[in-house]
């Protein structure tokens, strides 16, 4: 029987963020994706964007699809529901893959988040414009990845209810995800784009947090590495899953 992979998108995105991966891995796995609250059919509406609800949403997917165990692959903020779900239901998770993952640490990223947590710029449009720019700073004079990421974040962030992104900042500042990650005992693949400097600043102690984590960078890409370079990501994730299978680790249906 096929193993399962659950894909979790990040802020401002939708389940389609992993369409190419689902099409490819769907040949050998049962693949699933869903929209976070306020991002799908309810886009633009005020949503119950609490960590409790985000975790329950993943639980409901497992129940609805009768998933007993799955590999979970998340991008960016998706690392929060995926890790908290694992903390609660360890027996239901075979492995964790983080793309552009991050956690609470004293870093340039946390300082950007703190600034936009305490400053509202008078209106959401202005706040989001500045937030999108500062969240994806250029790593050098010519950095198309930062420009593209910033523009897309602003465009699709403007479609969301303003409370969603602000609630997410609160989670990242006040929830101790780092402590949860230190207790992860299953295989972990952590992938970052080589130009994703701000988010990489938050994981400088990753080897202390998850000593067994397999860390990889995808060259010539930014934050959403699986979208900028889907084939490169696919190869890394496929190798990771195959190595698990060959070692007989974490198999579950």
C-alpha cells in the first residue's frame, strides 16, 4: 500500500503551492493538501487563525481521509501546525520536511516581526507594503528572488483579512516552537533557498535544536524554494524519502 504525504502551504498561499510536487509524488504516494483558514474559499474573511484551530484542521484531514500515518511537508509558517501536530500525535507522523522553516530565536527575523507587531503604519495597505519589503530583503544588489517574493507576498497578502498575518506574527513571537523542535525524534529534512538570508538567520543553531536534521540549500532561489526550483526540491525530497524507505524508518500508511 502507498504511504501518505501531507503538504501544508505558507502564509498568503493556497494548497496549489505544492501542485507540482503533488502531481509528481502522487504516482507513488497518496498526496494531500488543504487551505489554511482565511486562505481558501474563505479568503478575505476573518478566520479562526489560532494555533489550536490550525492543529485541529490537520487532525480533521487525517480523520476525513482516514490517514493513519503520513510524511508532512510544510513551507514557511506551515512549520507551526506541522510541528505542533507532531508534538500531539507522534505516532501519526513518519517524517517532517520544512521548506523555509523558522522558529523563535533572537535574530534579524525576530526583530522584523517585533517591529511589525508593534507598528501598524496607520492602515493595513501601508503596513503590508512595508512588511513585504522588510520580510524579503535583497541579499545583494541584483536579487530577483527577493523582489518576486516581496511583490507576491504583498499582492496575495492584500487579499487576506488583515488579522491573519498579524495573528501569525504573534504566534511566531510568543509560541516557543524551538522547544517543540528540540523534542522531534523522527527524520527531518530542512531545506532553505540560498538567498533566503532573513529566514536563515533564525535557524543558525539548527544543529543544536535538531542534531539529526538533514539540512540542505537550493542554490539560486529565495524563500519558497519548492516553487522557484521545483525539480531541485523534488530531487532532494525524493532522495530523503527513498533513504528512509531503504533503512525501514517511519513507514506508515
